[in-house]
C-alpha cells in the first residue's frame, strides 16, 4: 500500500522551497531542511519551524506561504518524519541535538531567529533550552499546543475520568503499532475527534489526515514511547528568551492545563493565548492566528543580523564531519 500524498492545491499544499539541505546531527542522523522566502535578502528576518509528532514540514504550509513573503523561513523534518530517515536514537536529547544542528547550519554565527514549535516541536525547544547553540540563535520562541510533562496522564483523548485506567488506555491507543492505512471517511472522523476542534473545516481535516497517515507506524510508536515518559519541566525553567504560548481550548492531546503551567513557569512569558473551540492542530486550524503570533515575536525580538548571502552559517564543508549537503 502506498503512503498517502499531501494535498496538492490550496493553502495546505506544501510550497516549493527556495533551497533544500541535508543537515547532519550530532549522532549522524540526517535531517531534511527547507529554506523558503528571500534567501538572498540580508534584511529578511529568520523564522525556524519545528513540527510535532507524526507530522512533517508540510504541517507548516500555511505559515510558510504567509511568512515567506518577507521572512527567511526554515523548516525541517524531525528524525524519522517526512523526508528525514528514521534513527535508532529517539530521545529528547536527540531532538535538542537536531535543532542545534539545524540552527548552526542555516544561521550565521550570532544570527537570531524566532523559533516556533508545535507539540513535539515545542518539546524540542524545551529540551534545547540550555544548549549553547540554541541560546546563541534563539531570539524568542512560540510554544504552540504543547506541554512539558504528564502528557499521557493529562490527555483527554479517552473520554474517561482521569486516573490509571484512562492513562493506560491512552498510552496503548496513542502508542499502537498498527498502520493507520488509507485516508478514509472513518479515519478522518477519528483524527478530527482526537486532534482537532469540532468545527474544523473538511479541507483542514484532510490536510492533517494525509500528513499524519504518512508517518510510518514504527516511527509513530517509537516517539509515542518517548512522549509517554517525557519530563522537560527543567527545560521550561531554562528557557530564558521571550516565549509566547498558544493552545486551543478543545485540545485533547495537550489540554490547556499544560499551556497554563508553561505560562506560569516560563522566565519570560510574553502571554498565553487560548483559541476558543480549537483542537491540537492550531497551525492548521487557525493559520492566520499562528502566523500573526510569529510576526509579533519577530517584530518585538527577532530583528537579528542576517547572513550576507542568505546562506548557511556554522558548517565547515572542509571538515570530516560535513554538516550541510546541498540538494539532498
């Protein structure tokens, strides 16, 4: 059975990048990276996008289309997702390594960017909070539909009262090894219930379903085990750049209790936004609102100096460890 393809038209069709790279992480994992927008404009501010569990760069299609008009937008596939090959290392530390590698490969030394993370992408930011490479390059962050700990215990995907039974069921449902199969009407209904708000438009559900169903079942299972045990509360306290938090009030995957806890614990929280009636897939469900939050952060904090030729910084192609490979 062939894997589902992404939507091919409309706001959720993946845009064509201006540049593609393969970035090599600390353990040798290869990461697919895309750069969109005016790569040759030294005045264009940089934005880095980190997607969530079972997603890919295609998840950010609407934000890329909006922001690339006047920003250099860098999006990458988390290891095992999208066009980044699977790796034996599935840990929060590996996610932090990957983000550091992407920042070093695409930004000049000292260049600042606004870093936005959705779900596991937000957890990636928290995991990297105390890393020198992250601190060198992050001007501000957007934590979107995410949490730092107790992810399975606080999920409300299973409609039971909180407790051992709900946690056990949630863990086994989200961590299932079964392939999701084709995108059918029942599959869309299940995905919409679990991850999106009740008023999500059909084209939004279709876009999310095709992205999620494209994630290999072994990758989905491996990262579900990581999320089940995740505790990044220390990373929240170390995240000392300005941070905005966004959540949908109908989010079953990472309910608003997570966002409120983040807002209370972050050293420099710039605000908590709760989007009424929206679910977990806020960048797809409310594309203008999420793009707007990113633009606000860029305007307030993200006007760092840009690389003169819009190219990558931090990699040395004469090294034995080649960090960037063009067109891979």
